[in-house]
């Protein structure tokens, strides 16, 4: 399975991926303790086994407690999910997504400055 064609993670799988992106390589127990979402240990274990089969994570079986790592960086997964959302919900318009996202939740001054820089960069690109 190609890295670009990985299946879209479920909400539970995204929670586990967030832990792996933040912590790095982790055992099931470490992921379970970090999640604190009420999931039982065996549920987390089974989900991580399924994620291994789907190619979302890799499992190192060289130690007694298997260690899992994300197969794809956070940015790649975010890009894949946003592209899917833009296509399915916003008719392929990233601007509509951005406008909706910005009108839905409060944006910090730091985030607004970052957005301004991105917009300026995109405008310069478009002019060239």
C-alpha cells in the first residue's frame, strides 16, 4: 500500500496517532495511559493491532512490550484529511474551508499573524 493511499483514520485511530506524534515510539500501555478517554486497555490494543494491519502504524516486536510508531508524519495525515474535507464538503474550495473555520472558533493573534504571512506568500506566488 502506498504511503499516499493510506486509509482515512477513524476518530479513535486519530486519538492514538496524536499520542504517537506527541510522545514518539510508545507501548500500548503508554498510549492507553496518555489517552485518558475511558477506553479500556484491550480496546486500545485491538485498535493499534488494526492500525498495524491498515498500515497506519508500525510495530517493533523486538522487545517483550511491542513498541508502536506512526507510519506517516502528522502533517501528511492532516493534509490528507483536509484535502478530503475540502473536496467532500466545500466543493474543492480551500477558501470556503478557511472562512468557515475562522468564523467558527476564536483565533489567537499569533495564529492570525501566521495566516497573514501565509496569505502574503500565496499572493506573491500568484503574481509570479
